[in-house]
C-alpha cells in the first residue's frame, strides 16, 4: 500500500464542505417555498430541481462547458469579475456541484418542511412571532432530521462526484483534480497501490458518515403530530 | 409442437439453409475512439470488395484492453498505442506476430479563434489555458509534452495546462472556447469543415516520438476468415490512402 494522494483528498473535502454550505443556504428557502406554495408552477420547479437525478453527468458536463465558455454570457461575466474562467477552476467545480447535488438537499428539506403541521406555524403567528422568527424557533427545530439528511447527502454526493468534474475540471492538481479523478487516473495507469489507499479512505469515511446518520435518526426521532 | 411455433421453426430452418453454405464470415473489431471516423470509411470500402463483414465498436484503448483481458468478444483490436497490443501478444491473448502499425497519429496545435497559430503563440503567453491530453493516460498527451520540451517552452506554458482524459476531451475544451488553444490530433481537425476549423500548426515529427497505433488479431479471431481478410485489407493501398487522408501517417 502506497501513501494516499492527500492533496486530492483535501481538495475534495473542501469542495464538498463548501457545496453543502451553499446548498443549505439556498436550499432552505427554496424547499420551504416548495413545501408551502399553492402555485401551479410547483411541479415545474420540482421537476427542474430533480433533473440532476436522472440526467447523465455527461449531459450536465456538456451544458456546463457551454455555459462556462468565457465568450458566452455567464462565463464572460465571471471572467470579467474574477479574472478567471469557470471551467478548470475550483469556483466552477463548486457551481457544477451545487447544480449536481441540488436535489439531494432540496428533497429531504422539502419533505421535512411539509410535515411541519400548519397549525403549529399558525399558533406561532398568533403569538406574534414574525414568519422568520416562527421558522427558526418552530419549523427548523422540528425539521432537524431533514437538515441533517440534506447536509449528509449533499456532502456525500459531492464527494462521490465524477462525471461532471471529469468534463469541466481539467484535472489540475490542487485546483480541480478531486479524489475520484485521481483514483480513475491511478486505476487507468495500473497504479493500484495508490488507488487502493484513496479508495479505502473514501469507503471508510462514507460508511462512517452514513452510519452516523442512521444512528442519529434513530435516537432523535422528532414527533411532529 | 404447438401451432404457434411453426412459423418460427420455418424461419429458423430457413436461416440455417441460408447461412450454412455461405463462406462469408463476420469479425468484431474494437477500435480506439480517435480512429472511429476513419474506420467507418474503411469499413465501407472493405465490405464493398469482400463478402465478409465487420462489426465495429469503439472506446478508449485502456478500456478496450481491460475488456479483452476480461473476455470481451473481440477479434481484431486497433489500439491508439503500441503498449496494449504488445501486452496482449506477450500474454498469449493475441495471435503471435499479427501485430503491426496501421497508423501514426499526428499532433496539431489548434486555435480556432485565430487566423494563425504556432510555437510563437505558446511562447508569447498571451492566453489563459492550454489544453493537452493527460500524459499519464493518453499518447497524444505525452507527445504534446515532448513538443513543449523540444521547443523549450516549459517556462512559458507553466501553470497554463488543463488536462483532458483523452484528445477527444481536449477537442471539446477548445471547441467550447474554455481553453483558447490545445494539442489535438490532426485527424480530428481534418474531420471538421475547413471554414470552421480556424488555425492549426503541426509540429515537426522530430519534435516528438511517433504516435504509433498498433493493430493485433486476438486469439478469438485466430480462425476467423473475416478478421484476417480485414487486417490484410487494412494494409492495402486502398486502406492506406483513406488512413492518410484522415491525417495519419503510415509505415
């Protein structure tokens, strides 16, 4: 067994952490809106959110390459603001991963919010809690399992991301060469020792995280009704 | 036997009658992706002058190699390097001495947004990204590194590299303008219409080791007439003309 490629591992954890944070921040209001809206557009938004679940990463990666084009609108805007292209950059990977892992954050949050009884929120409102106040003191604590599941799934899914990164990353060490890409290269070049080292770390970590979620969910069963 | 099966039985018998006396055979040919559009044309020429047929599949040389080692039904393998066919031969999975170089890949520096490109562009450093195939994974990546070293451009290109898994991906990076320029295969450029191709420059052959692509008949195809006929055709003047027209050299 060879020493694992720690720079790829560290890069991947940074990416997964940042993506999870962003997804919780933008996912919470979006999921709350989806859980409470009465608009007829709801199925459209739900379908868009769920798209990355069914689209092959190659489709996503191909479209992202086109969107990231520095001579097109979004890629050009990014270039003029930051001086760097979205493709082949850490920022680009963050954006790609946020899109790719979006359903893994939205769906658990939405179903958690949906099970918060309307009456509870009305009671909070009648006690003159502002909607934001009611959300943070009533809905959020009741949805703690939803938050945990969303965070863990987003993190783990980003950790395991491969196809999209392969297409838009450019495999730059320390910048876009994440762990799955490193493992892929090692396997392709028959460096099985290094591949084993990284794979084993990933396997052990993923198992530990999932175990934690299941144990936590068992202990902290939140009863809504 | 139930009446319902009768038509099938007749069909099956018919099939036996039709196929048994025919001499035509069928060979499965696995080809490296960079050669796919070339082989499509060679296949048409081959089947026009032969009763035999070939069935072509394409993929990366490394993956086809792994599939063959794990028992994939392949009669002829057209790799993008010499290493994999050599290994198959050494391991007894290929017919001894059937290995030969069918094409020599040529590298091209491609810059679609410009009217002219060349080593001066690389030296000038007035670009953000230079895409090359990953030298660990692809022979075109190794060749690109050699050209850069031969031209003494290591410092000028430092920190500008982005790596594609293969030349196909490098092509996509440049085509979508995410990288301004990149080292691709000349054969890829020649499949594009000339008016959208933009500028390219082919480094002199002495700047990099020839990208020799070897073919080999696999053990499964040892007694397959179609496999042998196809490999012979691949060496013929007709096939060589097609191969060269697609931007490859031949031996």
